[in-house]
C-alpha cells in the first residue's frame, strides 16, 4: 500500500478542522483533511446553522401572531412543519457545500473516510473497507464531540430525542420535556414553545443557563416563564420512562419531594463529550481526561507532532472557539511570530433563544471572587427608544468594571439581537479598553446598541436615560 505524505493532516472537517486546513494551505503547508461524515461538522449540519434557521422560523411565527399590534392584518397563522424543516436542511446542505468549495479553492486535499492514528505522524483512513495510509509531520485532531447521556437514560430516537431528532420532527408534539438548560436546551425550549408546544425544562442546578451571570440567568428565566415555558430547577432526574406514546420523567427536587412529569417527547440536552474513541490514541502518548484530549495552550498533546483543537480538546464548546484555536494551532506549527495563547475570558458565548443571551468575560460573582473591587452598570431595554419602537423591550445590558483601573471585566446581555451586539464588548476586551474609551465612543441613534453605552455610563454614575 502506497503512503501519501503531507506536511499537515487534519482529522475532522468541522468549524475547527476546516479553517485549520485552509490556514495551513495558505501558509504553504501541503495539507490533507480527513472527514468521515458531512463537511462543516455538527455546527453546519446539525447545530449552529440549521438551528438558527429553525429559530428564525419560530421568531417569524411569533411576530406574525403579534402583527395586529403594529396595524398589520395577517389572518390565521399556521406552521407548515415539513417546509420549515426542509428549509433548515437546505441551509445545512448549502453550508456544507460551501466548505467543500473553500477547501478546493485553497488547495487542500480532501480525503473522505474514517482516520485512525498508527503511531505519531501516520494515519490509516478507512472508507467502506478500502484503506489508504498517510504520513504527516503534524496531525491535528479536530473530531468534535457528541451529546452526553445520563446513566441509565438513553435516547431512543422516538420518544426520547437528542438534538438531531429534535431538529427534524415529523410532527409537533403537544408537549415536550427538555432535560438540561444550557444553551442547547434553552434554544430548543424557546423554539418549540414559539411553535405552540407545551414545554417543561428540568435542570439539576439551581438556575438555568448556569454558565451565565446570575442576574442575566434570572432575567432569562422570567422572560421564558412569561412565554409559558415551565421551568424546574434543582430537579434531579432518575429515570425517563416510555409510557404509551409518550415519556415520563421521574426524580426528586432538592427539597426531597419526588416528581413525575409526563410529555409526548423529551429532549436530552445535558452536555457533550469528546469524540476520542477509535482514533488510535492508544498507539501514542496522547492523554485523555474526562472524555477530552489534554493539550497545552497551542493545541499540542503529550505526543510530539499530534495536536487537538475544538470540542474534542475540552470546553468552552463553541464553534468560534474551535475556529480560532485551529488557526492558532496551525500558525504556531508554522512558526508565525507574535502569537498569543487563547484567552478564554475573551471568547463570547451566545444563546439564540427568545430572548437572546450573550456574554463575554467575567460574571459579577466571578469578578468579585477574583478579588476585584467593582463598578457594575445596568440598562434596561424598556428605556431604549429603538426597543420601544420595534415592540421588543424585554432585555437588559450589564457591564462589570474594575473600580480601580476601569478595565472592562465582563459584559452580559439579554434581549433582542444581543448576539450581534456582544461583539462590541468583545472588541473592547481585546483592545483592553477602559471606561474612558467606552464612554467617549459615539453610538448611533436610534439603535439597540445605545443600551451598551448607557450600561457603561451607569457603572460610573453617568447614565442619561434611566
């Protein structure tokens, strides 16, 4: 069997792997990318992108139902679930096709099949029983992650779903249990509720969206509950039982009180675990801990010449983190000067529910626990002219500053389009801006982004509109 040689081989064509491959080719490295499924990974095919297509449809349904408030008569609002799902799949196909085009454009060799390490620097690729071997000075593992399950609680694809089944329902269930209230769980809860499904969320922790600032988490909970989502926190699940054409969740609250909640369908959204199996890691010194490959700040593993990036290398589980990490890893391999390790406090997090949630940096609690004296600013969207004009005032912008230096430590937003607005605070963090630069910045009027400015002003006792 002939062996093809490359400077760099990337295993996995998701949002970490394919940008890494493209960047490697741009830097003059002979590069191969191995992918066993759809190009673009979970993000483009079953995650980030198609879920936003679904959420957009749900948002339009909600807006149409409110149209009369704006003087628009639209008649009965109906959901064509088949067309809704078909559109989301077309979006996914378009994104995957776009990745294929980009790889070809940049001269990356695409090898379709499942890769396995045969020691450092050597890969065996299997495609329907046909095998080929590659050797590369640098092998980057970007195999992503998959949905976690709970002990003894396994999805069956019928009554108990993972995100995949939840994205392509044949019909809308009358009721839905969402187990887990991270970004994925809350997005599905919002989507199905906006389509008229009775939704109940179960969360074992004391609050929903536990990665977010506590105040923002509480605000989002109240907003979702006002929309009719039933939320139960500190709810420990012991079993999901099939019952007829539905499912029953059994467990206990923190008080010790037992619960039994029934619904037609349930979604497990309890986190993810890295795809580390079947990679041949046992033929190397690569270390795995808690389902993820251990790496240093540049993606290097314990085996020279083997790297890992994105979800398989651990949290935060974000496509944009994987992309940045992949490019950084490749540029370090190529010896690019002036590189800096990834700073997790500068990575934004976004939840695309209604209302949206977005954040960057430290929460108020984390900043206090780190020893900072703080100035905290808040601005409600009910006092923002653009929010009032568009009829969407459910929101809050919160800023956290170091009281002594004026450093922006964190920013936390909930409300319409805040996933687009957060980038302003991301740039401020990256540029090490203080309150002085942010106060002097001129924000356009009327925009939702003015609330960002007012939240900065409020932290320093200078808010104008509240």
